[in-house]
């Protein structure tokens, strides 16, 4: 069981950046008015921020990281680790983290690498960085997490286009004796086709047919370079596996839902997240959402939700937080953590 | 838990926006003009909340009528 307690680290700050362009789902032209109403009611997504064609995930993360480092007043030469978690890297190679090491002006002795995960990626990223910091000599680290999913969805696919927004985040982590958190990390590759972009990797290289747009069903038109999502399978996975994982986490940490100040979930869609919340008996007050204004921001959704909804609370007091990421892979993970007061910036619009 | 009650709950869920007056146990779900995968998700969530039964995607896809969906719920209850 990938359950790990990692000591001697804390989150010192979080910042999130989104593009300035806002797309309203009420204006989405590939749905009729009743479909739009149902979409907004069930997903909870009224609008999302979309990057222009030249803005990448790393651009958004870079802005978030610079603002956060300024606010923390950290000396960049002290940063020993940079991990970039995304499914929308700048290039096939090299790793985007290494490009960011240079752009951010970090030292060459800074360890930098990418992790290719989506909705569970923030928790996985924290588990890696926390373990590195706890291991000894590495004292300060940056975890940059985000996705520009809008570049991977077909505008003519009503099952994906209205859902995804773009965001890049930065989380500062440092050695801190006596602090720590408890992770539980899971994966199930049997569900790899549930959320997938079929072409563009080594398995299915890009060919002229990759660009052929096919009508899958009414209102769903895409090519094999576009994101494909099986909503029913995702729903089934999420509302069966996630509650079990959280129950496991509560048992392992000898806690109940009432012990937590906040339960911050990956922002998939409102119907799904509310089903999970009700099953686990977390209150609405404990469970913040950023879906309405930002949509599903993939790997960025947990830190973005914290910045959007909890920034004052995170800055002013200690909070016990249960975080849970779940989705593409299939992959799902939790972190139970007592957060010391931290720098938590309001959402930055780029 | 009865079939009529189940039909009533589905009607209640969608009555605000759709013509559900003709809905009955034998109504063929996929023949309804307005039915989509999003409506299926709403029904799955409703069944989970009301009956504590999680319908699988295969079960929902294979169910032809409201009555057949109800039969699945009964066997899983």
C-alpha cells in the first residue's frame, strides 16, 4: 500500500495564475439553451479562463512562482528542488522543469524534473517533494503544477470543451522540523482509456489521419489529437474509489471528517464532487469549490481552489486540511496535513 | 421502494425543463428526444442518493426502459 507519512516539511506558500480571457458556458454555441442549463447545473461550471495560443502551462507557473517567491522573500539560490507536474509540457523533450529552472534564475545545482500526471498530480507532486525535503540536505523546493487543457480539447466536443479551464500554480515547500503530512497514493492502469489523447505519443505517432475530425455522436466531434473523456466511467470511478480512499485515510490518520477544517477535492464537476462529499459527511462549509469561475483546471485545481476560496484562512491561522486528487490514469491520492499559516496569494490574472 | 415512486422521482428531477408528463415505467429511455449522457449522470447520482445503489456505466447503457433500470436497482439493493 502506497501510504506514507512524511515528516519535517511544510507548505510555506501557494500562488495560482490564470489567463485573462474568460469563456462563458452560457455562450457555448454547440449546445441548445436547455443543454446549457443542464450542463451548468450538473457541472457547476459557468465560465473558465482560457490561454491564448502562445501561452503555455509553464508561462502561467512562472508568473505564479515569481510572485510567490517575491512575497516569501526567498533567495532563489536557496531553492534545491523544482518539480513540474503537468500533462501539457512545453515540449516533448526536454523536461519543462529544466527550462523553468533557467527562466526562474535558479542555480544549476537545483534538481529539476517533470512528472506527467493530471488530476491527482498535485498530491503526487507534494509527496515527491516532501520526501526529498525530508531526506536531508534539500531545504527549499518549488512545486509547479498546472495544465493548459484548452489546447487539447475540441471546441466541437460538448463532452469536454465546456469543462476545462487553464491554470498554473506554484507551491513553496521547506524543511520544518515537527511538521509533516500523511499521503495515500493509488493507481489503476486498467482504466487508461477513460481519459485519453490517443495520438501523439510513441504508441500512436502523429499521422495525417490523426487530424481527421470524426463525429462520435451528436455534438461530439473530435480528432485523435483531442482529449477524449468517458463521463460515465469517470463518474463511476470517482464516486466508488474516492470515498473508499478517503475512508482509508481517515482510518489511518485516526481522524473523522469533523477533525478537518477543510476538504479540498480536485474540481471535476459539481454533481460528482457533491456525491463524494455527501457520502463522506463533510459539510458544505468544509468543502470549497472553484468550479463556477474556473472550471476543471486539471492538476492545478486543488491549489487554485485554496487560493480562490481559502487564501485569508490559510494566511491567518493553522488549518487541518484533507486534499484529494483523482482522475486521468486512472490515478487517485490523498494528503492529510496540518498547515501552518502560510503565504496564500489571491488568484493572479495574467 | 416502488416502481411508481422511482418514476415519480425521475419526473420530479426533470420536470422543470422537460415534458415528462408521458413518462411511465415502459418509456424507452433512449427514445426520449432530450435524453443525453448528462441526464444519465443525473439519474445515477439520484439513484445513489435516494437508494444508496451505484449503477455501473454498463448497467445504465444497457437499460432500455425506466422499469429495467428499476429492476437493476432492486437486485443491487
